[in-house]
């Protein structure tokens, strides 16, 4: 009675941890030579250091993420400020400011001029309530006024990062879901959290240890080429070195990306448009006291992160940038870092990482293409940040989808 999980990204690992924790027999089948998928760390030969494929920010209120981390014993591996304060710098005007939300859901910080975004009024913030009630087919631009100080200096950068989609065309419903789980719950739910020292150390390696300790197995470098179906169920998984036949009580959780999943399951509808994320890593120990996270307004860089051994930049919805020359990109991103942090223009050793299909485009149209976890086949369940989690393509969405898949699989077994 084995559950086969196709894909060792966060969705697959979350499902595996849930099932193995409940005493299930689990085998993960992963196409690449390592686990983690789009959330992975690797040793970079150019910088001679361990890098994350991208800086991944989660929020303190991401409940499923913290449940997962607690299970694998690494909830203390995410670091960040003691409150929800966030620093910003406008590279065109040279102006810097810090928002300082209070912890409770009663958002009195917007009444305080020294805590809210400079140049905004308390009433500006109430407009965000419309996103909480947004209909599924509406864009953000059709729901709120996408202009003014609050938009330019907080809402647009926040939603661009959360949706990885140009904010006005993003899904108002997905934006509303993010706000409902973060801003609407008060500052305690949206303290920024980053994996230290790496994504691999916080999210991936300890999950693999947790699984190994419970007898679960992982096959690497073994892409599933196709699935065989018979009598309303998956009857075998076909790998390069032959089929793995499924016994009548075995089941499958398909946690591969959408562009692979649609080739494995007949008539599966999946999102078709994807957006890039570009990260720049610069090898340099930051001077003492440097702000750990800064939102950049009006630059090429969008968010600058300070790690003990490097400064890193993230740019979302970066399809145009992903087509550009790496050297020119490194120069442009470093110019922004130098302006924000008052450093010299001399470019430190750098690495640009382009993830072209980082997430699905979080538009209303693409959102409607996301399938639920259940399928027409009795022993097949879907997982992945692209399934209908109600959230955009995020760590929280991926982990939640895995949790749902594990629960449905356990139910299938009870019903059998
Ligand atoms: C650069 C970047 C920055 C990001 N920043 C953030 C952030 O700040 N905050 C946040 O919340 N989210 C962020 N995300 C999104 C987050 O990384 C993803 O939502 C999450 O990792 C998706 O996990 P997944 O398991 O659904 O998919 P994946 O990670 O894609 O996992 C799918 C797995 O399936 C495997 N696979 C593929 N084909 C097969 C096959 N045929 N057989 C077997 N296995 C197969 C793949 O190798 C992979 O391991 C970012 C993503 C990127 C790329």
C-alpha cells in the first residue's frame, strides 16, 4: 500500500511529510538530481558559495508553511524583524522611509503619520477592502485605483512580489486572498521571514531527513515519462528504465509542474502563461547595520536582501529583464544597491539567476485554468502551487496543496 509522489518540490515534500507522519509508505519519484524544485539551494562554482535559486520571502502568518517547518523541526530557521516594519528607498528621489504596522488586526498604525507611508492619508488604505470582496474574473486595475502614493510606494510593490505579475493586470481575487491572510490579520501575520542560511537548509534537507527516518524513499534523476490508466485508475508509471506497476491499493500524487502534468494526464487544464523572476547575487559581506530587506522604488531592483556573505536582489514579473545580457543586468542591479546602501559603484563578484517559468501569471484568466486536487481517476490526486489553492504561486500555496493532497489520499484509502 504505497503512495507514489511524482515531484520533490515543496508540494511533493509537503504531501510526503503529511503521509509519512501518518504512518504511510511513501516513495517520491523526482526528475532531477536534487529535491526542492523551484525552491532549491546549490553550490555556485563562480561565487564559490551556496546560493538559493531565488530569494524566497514568506510571511509570519503563513500557517501551512510554519506547520510544515515545525514538523520537520526548522521553524527557527526563518529569520526576520521582530515586527512588521519594512524599509523602502526611492532611487529617483533618494527618499527613504519605513512603514511600522502594529501587530493587531485593528490597524491603528494607518492613523499615525510617522508609521504609515509618507504622503498618504488613512482613508487611502480603506480602498484595499475592495480587494477582499473581489469577484474572480476582475483584475486589480478593475477593482481599485492603481495610482497615488499608497499604490506607488506600498501596494504595487507588495502585490507585484506576491503575484509575480504586473499588478494592475493581476487577479483581484488572488490579491484579496493574500491580503486576507496577511495585511487584514495585522502586523503579526506579515513579518517578513527569510530562510537562513539557505532554502535547502530550512525547507528541503530536513524534510528529506524526516522522510528517511520514517522509511520513505526518494528516486532521483527518474522523470516519469507517462502514466498508464485502466479501469478508472492509474495502473502504472512509466519511467525511462521501465514501468512501475501499481497494486490495487496504491495511489499517486502528481506534484510536477503544470507543463509536465498536462502531458501526463489526459484532458488536464492547467495555466499556460508563466512569468520570470530574476535574482542577482553579489558576493560581499554587508557593512554592519545594513538594513536586512529594502523595497526599492523606481529602480531595476525591486527588493534587496542582506545575507552575512552577500547582497541579493529580486526582480519579479521580469520577462523583459530575463532577455537582457547578464553583465548589463548585474551592473544595473548593483547601481541600485549602491544608491540604496551608499556603497561604491565597483561591482563585486556576481551571479545572475534567471528563472523563466518561476510562477504562473496570476491573472484572472490563468487563475480559472487551475484544477482542483481531485481527478477523474480514483487513485490520482494533484498537488502544486498551480492547482486551485486560492493563493498565487507561492511557498504557502505549494505546501497547502501538498497538505490537501495528503488528506485526500488518506481519505481515498479509508473509503477503499
Ligand atoms: C526565483 C523564484 C523566486 C520565488 N520567490 C518566492 C517567494 O519569495 N515567496 C514565495 O512564497 N514563493 C516564491 N516562489 C515560488 C515558489 O518557489 C514556488 O511556488 C514553489 O517552490 C513551487 O513548488 P511546487 O512543488 O509546486 O513546484 P516545483 O518546485 O516546480 O516542483 C515540481 C518538482 O517536480 C519535478 N518534476 C518535473 N517533471 C517531473 C517528472 N516528469 N517526473 C518526476 N518529477 C518531475 C521537478 O524537478 C520539481 O522538483 C519563487 C519561485 C522562484 C522560481
